[in-house]
């Protein structure tokens, strides 16, 4: 047996590159005989493992180095191999100190120490807050450093240097960053980029600069706190101390330090805290310039005198007023409210007098008086019941708001508030009669019925129930409930209301339910271009709550105004019929779908299940103008400068504004107005207006190009006959209310066409022509289809006759043509054919004995009453009789039958010369003739035109030649036997016959 010393291989690669904190697996493969069971891993001569794969978890930089794997199989020679573990790690950046202090104008040199594996591909310096600063290299050298209020690199250029030292004019203090980048390719991984960085703060010794206080315009409310913060730029190094000062009697006092530190806090501001505050920063190198701010202390409105919370006055009291006063900073405003709504002087019920007075430190005192005076009051100064309510004086300024309220009650007699003096219920219902009043002091209610002076009371049987409620707003409601209403309960009820001031009586009628009463006071609340909102006072609903309202309206002539053409309003009335709009239960109601600038007469009625009410009063209103029409057509002739404008039917007083592209003193060509044309429109027909444009300047293409405008934006001036002109229509009374533009078509012909035919008329003509053309096309298609169907029917019928009937003209040396089966019983001769077959029943066997051929028996004759015919004659005679019978039966081919019979007679007279006698019959299979099947006739070919019959031996040669030329089975080269079976095609071509025989020598017989 062969023995080998151990051969050792290590891997997976050598050297093995693993990134720090990842797992490294060192593999040892041994080839030996005899085999070894384990190996020996050592590092620096120290045994570390005996497995074939040595695993190191989370490798560190200390794990990097050489590892040896050895194997011994006892043959006296040890195999060994080394593998290098290369631990990769990102850059580790170290700067000697986190801060670096320097004097002004000193040169600063800072070194950045970088360690990494592999070596970094770049080391750069950056500065926080200065993206334009960038320096390559591990040494940062700053020449002539300075500390200024700015923290940016003095150079306005962004420079990246490849050398290790950066030289510049000035550098400022700040935080500098050293960043290093390396690229690693670990085993089994992807290419990765790792970054490491470190920072250093450059501190330049300098005195503080200008001080700043934040906020720079402080405002604080009385009782609130405020914090003032002081800083300097440059801040100063070493760290400065901040000192605070305040004006004393209007002047700054540096002898008295208010506070020290970067912040000054006022916990609770008051009016005395207002004033000027100063701050500056100082260190051992000096102090900076002082900062000053003014602190404003604002005070929200503060009442000096409030309204009395509750107050009672009697109606008709005169010269009543209330007053409130408050102070605040800044000056507060005053508003008076009644029941939450601001009191408006337009009510003519109140007067407000306000007087502000300025005090020290900008404080303003505002006193206001509300007087119950106005033209709407009795004697202009007396209280009315409506004065009762909640009154509020409201002060407001930028800080806050404050208010004071008073509840005023007015003693007055009861006032009726219910809307109608009637109610309606039907028999056996429960009626409720309501009496609603406002009164102060509280009133007492009493009910009476009819002329009975005794008051009604709640009866034991429950017929009457009385209930009184209040809403705590001096409004009281008494309800008389009548159960199981009877006819005797209808009538007038009297509600008696009394308080300490007066007693009133309110009659209320109880009646059966009925139709509603007519609405009153109809008026237009709002009018738009297509709608009118109506408002009215609804009448009594007749006791039915489901009462609807219907508005009837019709068009009327628009009154003459500055928006209408004179004498045009009457032409706009399209119909005098009333139209109706369902408002349902809406009040107000918006009547929509109306025409713009159209006058309407409107009225309203109510309707319930009991019937309609009368109509209300009529009102007339005119809808507004919404859309100005666009010109139907605009044309412009550059040679004559004549413009034509077509306007559709309208009664609006319009003008046409003509614009053109002008190159003036402006930087860009633009549309400008060149002419204004008055349009005398017509309400019934279109209007055409022409005018001459005196001042028209077109835009040259060169100008457009010089302005950067695309060439296709303006027409070329080389063709000055093509300027751009557009027109819009506007109201004559309001030139700002206009329609859309219509651009003019350029050319002289357009004006003539525009004036001759209006656009709607032209469109109507074109549409009519298109419809007529379509109709004619459909009619032609229909006739063509019918013609094809008729032709197909004739061809089919001719085909049947041609495929069944033998040739009538007996040719010499030629057998009759075979019969072909027909597809149906379509010929009128069928009836006579059947009669003939029945009449000759004795001869049936003889006649049809050889129908599989031609039924042609020259040696056998048929017995027909009055005649004796040979077999040769029967062939022709059968067709003559059938044709004759067809004529007798009222067929449509009497004339053709007569012609046919004449030809048959001629053929029979010359039968000796035309048809030779034979002693044999050649039977032809599957061509039997049956009158029941073929209807007594064959198909098309039987009635083909043929030449005049003669007694000559060769009288039929022309026809014979034609037949043979059309049918290969009859041509001599194919068959010399004249009585051979004919292989006739199913169809024939009519044109062949027409070409063979002129029309003056043909006799055509047609069966329909």
C-alpha cells in the first residue's frame, strides 16, 4: 500500500480579508495516507484549535495576523501551511484636542490622525455652517484667523485644494470637521465605503461684539411674565459676562447694574415695568457695543363703571339711557349689543355717544352712553315694548376683551303674538285654540265662547282643557283644547288677557277645514340671470299643514332701459300663456330656469287637499343679463379696411369692440382696441353691421421675433393683407360686461357672404342638403336591391325552364335536348298539364314509357280525339298544348303562347324534313319528364331565340352552330352522333344568344 506525507492547504483565500465585528472561518484541508483525524492550529507558536475549520466570532483588530495549520499522520513528516487574517475596519479619526484656542491674526495648524484598513482614499476638512469650505489633506492650516460677527469664509469662491495645507487670507472661528473615507472589499461581501470623522472647535480670543436682545420688540400684558435674552456677535472668547441696565428718568444709568447674565426675567409685568432696557457683553479683552429695546406693557380693557344687571322701566318712559366706562392700552373700541346682535344706527331707535380720554403711560379711558332715542320711537324718545332684552357693552383691544350686560324689562300691556285669528278642525277631531301674547307683568287668561259671558273651564267630562305656558321671556301661551269636536263647537272664541296695566280681548274663530287663504305682499327678494326668489306672507292654511305654493308667471315686454334697444321689448314676448312653478312648501321660493334679461309677471297661490286659494298680487321683475352673445361671424377686408360683424337676434343694446395686434411702445406686441362699433340689434332676425377701421397697425413678424414671440403667434407682415383682428360684444351701458371673442376671417369674399346669408341660415341649408343626399342614397340602394332580387327570380325561373324543356326547333341530325328536374311547381301550366295527363290516361304508359330518355317513339302513335299524331309529332305537340292551356288559364304569357303555337305549327308541318325517322330510341338515364314535377315546362334554354325556320336541309345550321358553340357536348370534335346524350350545363349566358342573333331576326318568347 502506498503511503503519502500530509499535504496541507488553507483557505478559503489567503490572505483572508474580513471586516471587523464579522465572523472569520479559517479552513484547513489535508491530503494524506493514512488520513489524519485532526489538525493543529497555532498562532505565534501557541496552540489555539484542532478542528479543520477554525471560527473566530466578531473579529477585532487584535485578531489580525498569521495563523498556521499543521497535520501529522505518523510518517515522520509534518505538513504545515500559514494563512494571514486581514481585519478590515473603517477610518478612526483622532484630533489632539476637541478645542483649539488662538489669538486673532494667528496662524493655526491642526493635524488629523487617521488609522484604517485599508488606507483611506480621501481625508478632507469641512466647516459647520459653511458648505463652501472644503480642504483636502490631514493637516488644516488657517492663516491670520479672525473673529468677526460673520461666520463665513471670506472668499466668495469655493475651492478644493489637493495639497495638504490650505492657505487663505482670513478664517473665522467655528467647528471644523475632519472626515476620512476608505473602501473595503471583504471576502464574500460587496464593495463598501466607510466614513470616519472628528471635530474640533476653533476658539479665537477676542472681545465680544455688538449685543442683541431677543425679542427686539417685546410686548407683555399686565400680570404676565416676560424673559429678555442678550447675545453678542462675535460672541467673544473667553466667554463674556452680560450686564443689564435700565433708563432712569429717561436716561441710561451705567452706574446701576440692573442684573447680570444672558437673561433678564420679569415674572409679573405691570405698567411700571414699561421702559427701555439695555445690555452689553464684556470679557477680559473688553466689552462690545450695547443693545437697547423698549418694553411695552399692554393692559386689556378694564371696567371703571359697569351696567346695572337688572333694570325695569315702563312703556312710554322718555329719555332713557345707560352708560359704561373702561380703560385699556392700546385704546379699546366699544360696541353695543342687544340680545347678542350689534345695535345698528339704521334702526333709528338708538344713539351711541363715546368719549375717549388718554392718560399716563399710553392708557386710554373710553366712556360710552347708549340713548334710547330715534325717529322710529313715539315722540322720538319714548320706550316701547320691543326695548325689553339683554343689552351688552363690549370693549376690545389687541390684548383682550371685556363686557358688561344689563337685562332690561319693559312693563307693558299684553300684546298679541299669534299670527291668525282663526283655527280649523273637522268633526270628531281634537281642536286646539291658541292665544299667544307678550306682557309684563305676568298676565291672566280667560276663555269665552260666543255670546256666553261665562268663562270656559275644564269640565269633568273632559270636553274642554286649558293649559298656559311661558318661555321665561315674557311670552305666554294659553291653549284651549276641545275634545271630540262637534258641529256646535264651531264659532268664535274670545281670549281675555289682563295684567296690571291693561286688559285685552282677542277673538279666535274655530271653523271646519277648508281651502287656504290667498298669500299677500308678494315681492322679489332676489333676482338673478336665470332665477327670481319670491317672498310673501302666507295666508291661513285652512287647518291643513300640508299646504303647497305654486307660482304662475309669464313673459312680458322688457321695459325700456339703458340695456335694451328701443322698441325691441315687444318682440321678445314668445308666449302670453301662464307657466307654473311648484314651490312645494318653500317660502321664500326660487323660481328657476328663466331667460336672461327677460321681464316676467309673477303671482302665487296656495293649495291643499280642500282646494286652491286666490292668487296673490301680481308683481313684475326683469332678470339680469348673464351672458353676452358672441358674434356669429366676423370678416375683415384688409384692402378696404372694412369689417363685417354678424349678430344673432337679441334686444340687448350692444357695442362691438374691435381689437388688433399692435406693435407700439410696449416691449411686446399685444391686443389693443382699434375701433368701437354700435350695434343696432333686432330681436327677431340677425343683424349685420359694417364699418371702416381707420387706425389699424399690424404686427410684423420681425417685431415678434425680436420680442421672443414664436413666429406662428403673429401673422407675417410680408403678407400685410392678413392682419389679426378679433371682436367681442359688450353692453352699451357697461363696457366691462362682455362676451367671448370671435376672430375675424380675412378676405373680401367673407363680407359678401356674411351679409348675404346669416350663419344659422347657412347651417340649416347645409344640414338640409346632407339629409336629402342621404335619403337619395338610401332610395337608390333600396331600388338596386329590389332589382337584384327581381333579376335573381327571373334567372331562377329561366334556369328551371332551360334545364327541363327540350329544344323546340327540331334540328336535323340532332336529338332533342334532355329535360332537367325542376325545383318546384311554380309554372301556371301545371294545372292544364295535370288535366292533360288525366284525359290521356290510356296513353300514359305509351307517352311516359321512355321518360328516362326523351319519350320519343317514332314507331308508336298516340290517339287523341280528333287527331292522330306520330311519336315525332307528340314531342312538339305536347308543348303546344301545354302552352295553349297556360294561355287559357289566364297566365301572364298569352302573347308568348300564341307565338309559340305558330312556331310549333311550322315545326310540325316540316317534321318530315326536320326530324328524321329512327327505328330505335336511345334511353337517357335520370332525365325523365314529369308534368307534376316540372309544372308543364322546362327551364331557361327552351325559350332561347332562334332563326326563322326553313324547309332547307341546312335551314337550322346557324342555330345549330350557335348551340354547339355554347355547349361543348354538341360540338362535332367531341361527339358526331346527333342523338347522343347531351351534357348540358345548368345555366346559360344570355349574352351568347344576343351576340349570335340580331334583334331583327329573333322571335323571343318569355314565360313569366
